[in-house]
């Protein structure tokens, strides 16, 4: 009897420990995964820990990271945006045209922000007012934006004629390049928007239960339009950086598969495909995980043709883990 009592007394402690571990994994799984992958990568190749390599990883993920922030907001609302890569190419083409026509960097930047936001607004309008599924609406925008970009650029690339424009993506502050700093700033701003404002609470409510959000007097249509417009705005910021880096944009290859990278980062970061659950900081670490994996594959001379396979596999594994929670 005494032994049975001892076992009964230990059970609550064991249960509490399991609950704590379960909570820890649920809340910080992406950070734990990041640390494990980072440590593993440092053992696999000594060059990985070099400061130049670390800064290179941050530089490489900065553009996708900004796009992924917008994708996170869209997916938290219960939608998806497949048009981000095509919109980026279209915005880049229009930005270079505005830059060459006016000679003003400020006008080019404002043009990019307006065009990207408008493309997002159209996506939101189709989803909210047209009652079109986000997958279909953004698929249509993906085809349309890429087609217009190809038509304007005649299927090729367009180069900028104002040399100062390249300073946006090729300057640095201390050891960090401007694109990395912009990525950090955008992450902080979107984090504040989603976790500290009414708009953010409405997005979570919409993703959790749209009918309940309607009954709670939330203007669901406006929130949806706002979500996609914000995603378009962030895509335009990424387009400015990508165009500035080489002082040109390719209408055919720029932005290709960016939607896959962004969705992979968001899912790895813990955001549910069905919406309503996820964190901006999770996407931040999801982007870094993708960057480390790409970097390790390059250092180990893995064929670039297999990198898409790895990303697809990671998405499947992440979704499986979400299902098990």
C-alpha cells in the first residue's frame, strides 16, 4: 500500500513536468529547432561560424524574410497569397521605369510602395468582396502580374539609369547591410502591429473563426483588404531592395518560387495553414532556419536542384508536427 501511495504522489509531479515540456515545445519549438540546426551546422562545417558567412546568410534571407512577414499576416487571417513573387517582379519593373523616367529615387520608391499596395488591395478586394477563395484570387494575380511585367520588359531585364539607387541595398551600417537592417525593422513593426494593436487582434479573430468575428461586430471585409494590402506593401519593400541590389530587375526570373520560400518560412515558424495561430517571431526564426539550410547545402556542394526538394520536405514535416499537436 505504501508503494502505491508513493506512486500516486509522484504522478502529479510527472504530469506537471510533462505539461511544462509540452508547453515549452508548443511555444518555443521553432527557437529550439533553430538552435539545434545552428549547432549541427557549426559541427558539420567549420566555415559556417565565420562572421562573413553569418552576415551572408542574413543578407540572403532579408528579401524573403520581408515577403514572409506579409505572408504570415495573410495566413493568420486564414488565407494565402500565391502572387508575391510575380508582384515583386512587376513592382520592380515599374520601379525602374519610374526611376529612369523621373531621375528621382524618392519618386521610384513611392511608386513601388503604391503599386505593391494596390496589387495587394486588389487581392483583398477579390477575396473580401468577390467572395473568391484566396488560393484562386492570388493565383490569378500571380499570372496577371507576371504577364504584365513580361510585356512591359519585353521578356527581358530593365536596368536603372540612376546610380544612387543602388545605395539602398549595397550600403551598410557598422557590420550590417541595409537590407538586413530593413528586415529587422520590418519584423519589429509587424510584430507590434500584430501583437499590440486592435488590427492584429482582429486578424487572429478572423483566422480563428470568421463567423464569430462577424458576430463580434468586426468588419471582416475591411480586415481582409487590410491584410492583403499590407502583404503587397511588404512585397514592394522587398522589390525595392532586390531591384536596388543589381540596379536591374528581370521580368522572367525575379521572384520565382518566392511564394514557396515564404510559405515554408511561415509554416516552419509555427503559423497554422488554417489561420488564427502563429507568431511573427516564429516566422523570423523560420526564415533563419531556411537560410541556414540553404547555406549548409551550398557549403557541402549539394546540387541546387535538390534544394526545392528539401524545402518541400520541410513543409510536409512541419505540417505533420502541427497536426499532432
